[in-house]
C-alpha cells in the first residue's frame, strides 16, 4: 500500500501567502520605525509585551475555537443542510483547494492563526494607543480563559483517574468472585 497524503491546496497559495507575510512584515517594520511609532524595541515595555501576548492568546481562541466566531469560519467552509431524525443539521466540509481551503486551514490551526493575529495585534497596539482599554479587556479575558482551560483539564484528569479506579475495582471484584475461596 502506498503512503498517500491528501493534497490540501496548490503550493502556489502557500508560497503567495509566505510572500504576503514577508511584505507585511517589511511594511510593519517601516511603519513602526520610519514613522517613529517606536524608536527601538526597547520602547516596548514588559507589560506591553504581556498585554499584547494575552490579547493574541484570546483572539486566537476566539477565531479558532469559540462558537461565537463560527460564522467567520463558515465563510470559508462548504455548508450543506442535512436532515437527521427530523432535525435540520449543518454539515461542514473543507473545500478541496483554493483560497477558501487555505483560510479554512489557517483558521483551524491555532499556531498558524497566532502568527497573523500577533502581527495584527502588535501593529494595532503600537499604531492606535487609544485602544488600550480593549487590549486590557482581551488580556483579562485571556487570563480567565487560561484559568478555565486549566480547571477543565484538572477535572478531565480527575474523571479519567476515577474511571480507571472504578475499572480496577470492578476487575478485582470479578477476580475474587471467581476464585475457589469465595
């Protein structure tokens, strides 16, 4: 059997996206330094870096995972209504190729989306300092989201351990019932 891998989109799209990414980085650098938005990277304080990072984290969660932004992800998916047990459901499929597939893959990958969102968030933060309050809200929301994710993970681990303990107890009680000493 051959080792086949699905072709997601033509390589020209990924090459074009990489080119666009570097052009945007160049323009970003030009706007920040040549227009004197910042004089050096030393102008970016630790608190600013943390604020931008937490905002980026929250925006990535919003666009990649949260159901409130599902309609944005749906713009790039192939949607089809399906009847299941008398209920109308939506079937979501990735396009076979093209720009829609590229955007679907980008919005389905938190690491990929974080690069673009971080670049955008950093630029907006430095270019429009009046949006400080919005960044603060997103950063606080990011911290709350991280706490919620951590608590969920602890709960899932506890449930998994509980399930393993119950299985061990059930298997040991069956072993004792089947022995000659019972």
